[in-house]
């Protein structure tokens, strides 16, 4: 199935229903959206764009609707797009360019053009839709090729998970160029809902104006929404759920969201390589440490030992994910594929537990355990202690080599005001004996990627420019 086929069907069934409300409040009905996709698809043909190597295309930008329409127009004709950070045959850019192999996004999507006849929909479900970039927490995103058929299976699986089905007005406060952002868009549109495009500053007024019932976002997106709210704000009466994924949700941020935005928080775990893995309303997670959600239908999660042998329920070990939503490997990256894929399983690099009832609990990533001169330290444990300090809203612990190459424990926190270094040291010493960070950076925000995950490689690089205290 081509991912644009449901949109053409809805354009005939509910032509006047709002499909997309753009950032300037103009409305694209389902009929208008389908016509725009056809018009742009015809224009791509006139410019000589056809099936072949993926076309580099940014979906985010000042007007996300243009990138979305162009991605769907290319998909309708069976042309694959690619994350602009990845190699591509030709590129589409958000602005004029002297590059003869690049096309201006605004020109291709100019609405002031003649209507185009219906463009034939490429029917091949195995056709490549887009090459997405993996989360890239190490700074080296890897190419993940997703076909039309796999996108469709992931969208249907998303509908079965908590948060769907629901043909409502939905804000997707995510980078639409990541898999979860795009599948959230398709889930909204395939169900006849309305996608409300906005930014955190404007969301305060657009949530009630457009009767938004659901927001899909990451912890960093959630924080931006909260920062844009008036200090005295209370939950919006019509807002029913906020789906959160991409990285762990800190307790203070969770509590602030419940108090000021919406009590119906839903936890999601997924990856570019495996799609949605687990999801559950946060209120149902219970008290098990690291609980992230029940494993989704059509997904298998196993816990294995270092020799890849399955461990019994309730035992902590290395996680691997299998099922029809998992890709076979990275595109054109044999070494990276060999490191993360084995015998049909994807190894995301997470440590955790799957209980007999299907609840998945995360214990951190294998890379989150750092070896400081022979002492192994869990950065998750350090971060949990830092987040328990009143006023700290975000925290990250990471390793930084010293002058002789030994790894030292450092940390970074986000707080509304400065916290004295002596106070931080005393607080950590009382709760982390022998594991006090050598230096704790105080920042306005932690660097995160499009999925909302902390870029610890950037933190470590920044730490190298700082002067640590003398022993």
C-alpha cells in the first residue's frame, strides 16, 4: 500500500473536513490536501524527478506543511526522500540555491499554480518511502530505509497502542523528519483527524482554539510547551492525552505537565530501527523502577545474557527486539549493521527487564555505565540523584577523559537559578559515596537530538573546554 492512498480515499469521503491547520491558521481540507499532493507530484515529474536514489528533503522548517506535502507528493509517485543529513542523489532545499542539482521547496510547492489531474499512485508496498537518520546520540546518525509497507504496519501498530484510534485534532510537537513524528502525522490523517501545526509559544492559544485533544511530543518538546505557559496556568479542559517518547521523562517534568497541562500522560518507547516497542498510560506504570510500558502487540522483546541466551522474566540483561516492524539493518553500513543486528533481532543497546506480565523496565544503556579508573558507575543512578535536588529540572552524567586519558565522571544540570558547587558536592556525597562528579556544569538546557535524547558527546566536548577543580 502506498502511504498516500488513504488520503485520496478520505478526500472523497470527507472532502471538507480540516486535515491540516497551518501555523498561520489557514486550513487545508482533505480535498485541498489531496489536490496539493497531486499538483506537487506533477511538478516533480516536470522537473525530472523520478524513482531512483533518494532525494534529500527537509520536512521541518518555518512552514512544515510544505515539507509534508512534498514528502507525500514524492511518495505518491514512488520517489523516496532522505533525511538531508544523509547522502542523496539530488536535494530539495528550503530556499533558492545556485546548485543545479537542488530544487527550491517553495517553488515546487507554490499553491498559485494550475490544478493538476489525479496523479497515479505507485502501488508497490515494497517501494522505499524515506531514508531516516537514526537517533544519533553518539553524533553519528545511521541511515534507516523504511518502505511504504513498513510505514503502514507501524502506523497500524501505533493505532493499536494507547493513544489511538481517535480522529481528533492533534498537535505533533516533534521533528516530522523522524519516524515517530511522521507516523504520528499519518496516524492523525488516516483516521480523519486534524493535524494542528504550531510552535510552543503559539500552542497556548491554539490548543483551545482548535479543540486539540492530543499532543505527541518528546520530553524536550514538553518542556518547551511548559515554558511557554503562564506561571498560573492549569490543565486545558479539552486536552485529554499527551504522548511522550524519545527519552526518559524526568519526574519533575512529569509532575509539572500533570499539574499545568494535562493529567493523561502516555509513555512511549520506540526507535527508528524497530518502530514502537512499548507504551502505557503513565498512571498505570506502577512502582517498578524504570517501568516504561507494556510491550506492544506484534513486538517481541527479549532479555539476553552476553552470550545472547534468553533470560527468564524479571531478570535484568541486554534487550533485543524482534518482529515485523524491525528493519533488517542500516542502509549501506555493513559494520554498523553487524554491531546492532543479529539473527533477525535488533539490539538497541539498552539494559532492562521484561516481567511476566509484559511490563518493560529500562535500567539504562550499555554505554551509560562508564569505567572511571576501574570503578564502574551507572550514569542513570547519578542522574536520578541530581534530579531529586529541588529546583533541578534536567540532568545528565557522562564521562570525560582527563589529561592522562583516565575517564572522569562529570555531570550537567538545568535549574532556574545557580546552585553553589559546594552544595552540589555535599548533596551528591551524601547519596553517591565514591561517585561524586568531578565537576557539575549548570546550563540553560541540555543539548538534545530530534528525538529528544541528550547528546552526551556534545556535553563531553564542551566539558573539555572547561577547567575542572584541582584535586
